[in-house]
C-alpha cells in the first residue's frame, strides 16, 4: 500500500520506469497519497490564485496525475484547465473527474505541443523532483511561457537540497529568467517521514529563453 509505492517512487529513475510505476499505482494513488495528508496541491492553488486574479485564465497542469492538483485549482476558482502526464493510467483516472478541458499523454522525447501564450500559467505540483520528472523539465516549462506568465510549482525537501533541482532554480533566478512572485515553505506529505515538507513557488517568466 502507501509505503510500497511511495518508497519505490524515490528509487525509480528514467521516464520508462516512472511511467510503469505510476501506471501500476494509478488505481490506488488518490487513497494512498491522501492518507499521507498530501497538502501541496491546495498550497500551490492558493499561491497561484493570489498572483493570478483572472479565474478564467488558461492553465496547464503539467504532471496532472489523477487530477488531485486540478481539483485543487478548481477549488481555488480556476475554470480553464488542461492537463498532461506521462502515465496513461493516471490520465484515465483524471479523465473520470471531469475537471480538465483537454488531457494528453506527455511524450518526454518530443517538445511539448504548446506555444508561449497558450497558457497564462503552468502548474507542476509534486512533479519536478527525485521520484518525479527530471530537472530539465523546469527549462522545458519555462520555454513554453511568454514573458509575464507564471509557473507555479513545488519542490520537496530532498529536491530542494539538490544542486540539480534547488540549485538550478536559484541559478535561473540569478540569471534573470524568472522573478519570484511568492515562495513559501510548508507541509507536503505530512504523514511520511521523508519529504514531509515542500517549498511552493510562483515564478514570473521574465524573458524569452
Ligand atoms: C506525485 S505525482 C503528482 C500528480 C498530481 N500533480 C498531484 O498533485 O497529485 C507525479 C506525476 O508526475 C508525472 N510525471 C513524472 N515524470 C513526468 C514527465 N517527465 N512528464 C510528465 N509527467 C511526469 C507522473 O506520471 C505522476 O503522475
């Protein structure tokens, strides 16, 4: 149950392994993750809603999984949400929730089929991390945002401490690619020893890559 998949996820590497694990977990993911007191979706949605007053702004929920993150965005009042994820089985669960306008399977070997200006904000909630998408995804998401648009995402404790993830983010801020609209540390997987906290960022894209 919970610890089985949660423990395994931090040891999986590569897109194929990640897809297989989430495909196998999809049917039990919501129950398992909610048992841990998963707090990050509501925190990211609240942080984004403080920076994006237009509730009809188009949002892409990258790594939407079963749709828990989309549900938090709806709860915060957002109305136009698309989603994409590596795992077809996670997407099948998300589809049942009838939250997203459009859902598609991410092809990690190809550029995202999105142009700057398509979305006013992209969310990546519990996605870019050890046990999730590689740090290069951060750059991929920046590349499909127009200047002024927002990236709202979380980094768990372990990823924040790593140069590939936390270090990369700090370098991106120093280089002037993004401005930090908000940053807040708080609960992530509250009932799980590892990664019980996460840092939630809302970044504004400052210039074209
Ligand atoms: C911990 S789950 C989070 C799902 C959802 N955002 C939530 O908050 O419940 C991580 C999700 O990221 C997806 N994922 C991992 N690597 C990815 C990649 N390279 N591209 C797209 N999705 C990816 C997984 O399939 C999984 O559904």
